[in-house]
C-alpha cells in the first residue's frame, strides 16, 4: 500500500525542484540583461574617455564643441585620475561633495581653487575600482603620461542587479502566506468532514449495539447463563463496541478529564486485551495504584490499545509486554512505560513513527501512533515519545502525565 505521507513528501520535493528551476531561470536571465547593459555602459565610458583625450588634441572650435557634447552624454558616474591617483575630472558625482569651500593656500585666489572632499572622493573611487577595471588613456602634451578613467554602475543597472532578489523574496513570502492559508483552510475543511463522519458513524452504531446488549441479556435469562464465560466475553466485546462508538461521538469536542488511578485504568484495559491476543505473549503490569491523573477513560483506553496493538504486531515470536506505572523523582509527573520484546525501531525513526501514514505493515494505515500522540498531547496535556529501542530486542514507549495526587 502506498504511503500517503511519503507521497506528500515527494510532491513537496517536486514543487521545491520546480521553484528552484524558476528562480534559477529568472536569475540567469537577469544576469544576461545585466551583462549586456554593463557592456553597453563600458562602451559609453570608453567613448567618454576618448573624448576627454580629444579635448586636449583638438584645435578646431566646431569639432571641440561636438566633442564636449559627446563627453557630456555619458550617463554613468565617472572620474579621471592621473597615474599617481590625483583627481583630474569627474562626471555624474555629487557636486556638493566633489567641490567644497576650504581655506585658500597662500598666494592663491580662493575663487580659482577648486578642491574636492577627500573622504567622498576615496569612497567613490573605491566603489568604482571594485566594480570595473579602469580605462587607460594617453594624453598628448603631458610628457607621455596617462590618465585612468574610472566609472561605476548607473542607478538603473544597480537596481536591475538587486531587483530579481527583491522580486523572488516577495514571491516567496506571498507563496508561503498563500500556502499556509490554503493549507489551514483545507485542514479545517477536512477536519469538519472527518468530525461529521465520525459522529454519524457513532450514531449509526448506537442502535445495533443497544440491540446486541439486549439480546445478550435475553440469552442469559433464557439459558440461565449469568456466569457463562463465553456469553460474558461476548458482552465485554459488545460493551467495547459501545466504548468505541462513544469515542467517535466525542471527536471534535473537548473531552472532560476526571481524576482516575492511572494504574487501575491501565489494568482494566490490559485485562480485557490480553485474553484476545496469542497466549504466547505474556503481560506484566507493575506500579503505584494511588497515582492519579486527569483522564478521559474512553480516550485513554484508546491510547493504551494502540500501544499494545503496536507492541503485539512488533513481536514476531513468543515474547512479553511490560507496563510500568511510576512517579517521577519529584512526583510532579506520572510515567507510563510500555515495553515489548519486538523487532525494535531504528533511532532515526523515533520521531517519524508518530507521523500520519508511517507504517511498516503492508496493510496498515499508519494512523495508530499519530492518533495516540494527538490524544496524549492535545487531550490529556501530556507527552509521548520513544524512550528507548534496540533493533531485535524491543522498544519502550513512555507516556508522561501530570500527577494530581497533591491537588486532592
């Protein structure tokens, strides 16, 4: 039988795979666009660099005006330094920081002394160096010296680099919120369907169960068989069906917890259960009879039933099941340990066994331990976990309930 949990897990991985493909494709395409725009901007920067060179070699006034028009058409921030790193020209930088008022040097006219903010210049230069290799130009008439043209990405290119990550983040947040809302809504609908089905099942079982109990009483009267073992066991089974129907009728509503001796509740069910399994499996119950916890008996019987059935199925040869009821060292909690001599559980599966759909049986639904965990934790405010297990030797499940003996 196909495992529903495993199918769901495969679908999640498949959806994740396609999401990665979509995200990767978007990033690759954006990278392609960025590469082309960056190439275009470098070409413009090279043209601008050549115009700066032409400024110092052109003598024709009309041609010089054209060169200035081309130079001023550059849209990316840029600056020029000489081979020593001294600032020469700038384009597209913050003029309020590029040139600032400073005390003039002796003998120099203040109005003819343009100076730049060193901190701002160094920061911009460092940014440009980190983004692109400089463009080297030889300047005629300057003793064969050369200048370096630095430039950085335009605001458009910078935004384009960041945009896909912002876009993917927003999409991811939207998908997570949408999935969470959809999943919550679907779970709510499914829960309503299952609750309605459970209550209807309990209602439908009520009439035949009552009839069977009546027929059993008639059998006892007719054949004077009040102490007949077979009829009494039949009566126990029918009463068990009545308990099961009562469980289904309570699904969806908050169960009422009442103080009960944990030992006595467990003992009553073990006495009923052990005569209905192979006599090759022995049962042992030990513990403190006076430890009390808030328990809903029909539901807690279901918990013990699932654990015992799980233990019986794990035992492939003659074996034993031991139940210990004890208090914690501080006596604030009650421990119920169910130990079998079955095939054991791998340590990697200690958590997985409580997930819906997990089963090692060919005809199992994988719901027993999942329901058990829900009934212990949600209805009895307790805990259940695999305390210990060893392959080939057995497993111990532990239930933890609050001890209320001090409250009475």
